[in-house]
């Protein structure tokens, strides 16, 4: 009987894991496309990102329902329960990252009407590529149960913070040199902040993977860059 329950639980978890990987792939695409839409001034691609967010949201709801059903039917305990709780936290973080990508896409539609700010598009794309790479590695670490890879992702958050701080200072300089840059730089700053928050959420996901694999949350504080600004962007 216990073997039967364990086998059923394993099948349920496999279904949920497949959904998480699917959701993660869509979020990776959203990050890439949001940054590309800015660099290419591609309003149509920005709209693709905005519409795709609904699919990401629907997947989170499906994952939540599957997880709730598994808990109700299988009554998992110990590591099995930890696996289900981890899935719920990963899905919530992925949903928020998708929201930030959507916010970037929304601002792209405004920025296409303004003169480009020198070097900003390329810098934001580099920052977005780093976060997308971190997310991919986090999802790989989750699937493989690789705590070491998750810890490597955790350490890389500092690089994203440093990119953000450098961009923030550049935008301040552009605004002080020419007040005509203020509106565009404010939009670009919020985009950079969105990407920085994506990095934080991805790092949170990496910590959840470490907890899933080891049963212990990392005690050592993650390395952080000098926090220049605490401004955040609402949904």
C-alpha cells in the first residue's frame, strides 16, 4: 500500500515538475524578448511579451491546483512535502518575474517614441541575459537536484546588482547633463530595476532549490552589490 502511494506521489510530482519547467521556459523567453523589443524598438514583440504573461499566470494557477490536489490525496510528509512547498514557491517567483518582463514590455511601447539614450539598450540587454542565464541554471539545478549549481547562481546575484548600480549612475549623469533625457532615463531606470528584481527572485529560487536538496536554507548572507537605489516598479 505504501509503495502504491509513493508511486502515485512520484507521478504527481513528475507532472508538476514538467509544468514548472514549461513555465520557466516561457519566463526565460519573456526576459529575452522584453530586452530584445527594447533594443530593436519592436512594439509587436513587446506586445507578444505582454500577451504571453497570461499564459504564465495560467500555468501558475495550474501548478497550484496540482500541488493542492497532491497534498490532499497523498498527504506527503518530510522531504516529499518539502518538494511540493518548493514547487509552490518556485511558481510564485516565476510569476513575478513574468510580471517584471511584462512591465519592461509596456515601457518599450513608450520609449519607441523617444530618442535613444546612448548605450542604455545594450547595457540592459546584457543585464537581462545574465538574469536569463541565472534562471536557466536555477531550473536545471532544480530538475537535477544540484545544490552546488544553485549556490553558484546565488553568488552571481552580486554581478546583476553591480550592473544595476552602474546603470543607475549613468542615468543620473544623463539627466543632469540634459534635462531632455529625464523622461527616457526614468523609464530606463525602472526597466533596470525590474531586471535587478528578477535577479533577486531568481536567487530566491536558487535558495529554495538548496533547501529542497539539503533540507537547510543557506545561512550565509548572499553577496550584494552596493544598493544605490531602492525604487521599485509596481505592477
